[in-house]
C-alpha cells in the first residue's frame, strides 16, 4: 500500500523542524506497522517554505521516499516547488502534485502550467480530487512532462474513462497508475482500487489485464518496489480474485470487462494466505480451499 498523500495531525507543524519530525515519524511508524500483514509505504513530506536541501538530505537518510501532494500544504509558488522537487528527486524521492480543482481548505486549482513547471513524478488524481482537470491539460502534461498520470476513485468517473482513452491512443499505458485519493470528503472506499479497475476496463474499453497492470506493475515500477509483478524472485504478494457470484461473466477478466467489481477470495502476502473470506466483496464464483 502506498500512502503518498499527507500525514495530517491536529496542529500539524509547518516549520522545517516540525515538518521533518512528522515526516520521519510517519515513515518509521508505518515501516513497522503491518496491519493484517499489509506492507504500508508512508511518511510523505508536506512541503513548507523554509525547507532546505540539507533537510531533504536528512529525511532521505532516514528512509523517506515520498513527497506529499504539492499544492495542499504551504508551498504554492511553482518556482519554489520546482526547486524542492529537484532536491527530492535527486535523493530518490517520488513527488506528486495535486491537480484539478480545490479540495481541502487551503488548496487551490492546479492545472498543466504548474505541473509543467514543477516536473513531478506523478500528476495526482487527474480525473478529480474531486474536480477533474480539463482533458487538454492532461494532454499537455503527457506531452511536456514524464509524469505518471493518476486515476482515482474519489474523482470523476467519466473523466477517468476519457483520460484512459487519451493515454491509450498515445500508446503510453505504462504511465497510468491507479489510486483512491482517500480518505477524503467522500469517505474511505475499501474497494476503491478494484472499482477504478472495473470502470476503466468497461468504460474505456481497455483490455482488463492491462488495467490490472496499471494498479500493480505500473505502481511498483514508479516506486521501485519488488512486488506488483508475478515473476520468479519477486515478493509473493498476490490477490486471488474471481467473478463475483451472480455475475454474467465466468472469470475475473470477464467481470472487469463488463464493469463488475471483483470478488476477492484471499490475499497472499509474503507467500502466506491471510484470510479465507473477504468481508468487503461478494463471494467468488468458484470457492477456493487453502491447505492447512
């Protein structure tokens, strides 16, 4: 799980010392936390004016690898954001920029001009967080940056389809990554990733297996993770899925193609099955048996 958003706390500090302390605390806490066995990559630095290149060096040395959505915190000037982005990227951090309409208080509208100046690794929630970018702006980001294009659950469903089609026509599906943008004003969606996969496969009419790769291998490649791909020597982290009971489809890919949300039979983390029955999805069409 990638938590590339913002570590909000009551009275969140905005001075450089406080920003660093909160970021490192979040990173180190989640590095040790494995809820139900899930691997959580978290601890994203929220950019505030006054941070120096030495501060990024210190955070990187502590293991921090994420920069939270630029545009949500104090840094709003694209020149300052671009400078800090270069400092972060030089130390292996992945940088995300908020795009589209305003979301939480203190945020604002961010379009292609800002993203092109900053040159982040990810253009966040391009289909809306919750309000989508104009499709022409997404086209500019594709043309004028190397950023990945994120599609999320807490956004505009039609825009997600339109953006996916645009990226597909350019032959750049490797640049699409799928997220949730939650928790947010619309709540927390336990099946957010699975639902976005089904939207894009059915509405944008992209091969379901390619859409699955957007949520798995593409994300792993972006963040340099040893998971997200089924291959010898990679971490054995897998979801076993099927068409849900009652679906018109006979298998998982068929279910995605018609827009059904997948049934999760079990999750395997580090080669170990973690449960035998999902609490959030319908049961699979074909039950599984996990050997003792």
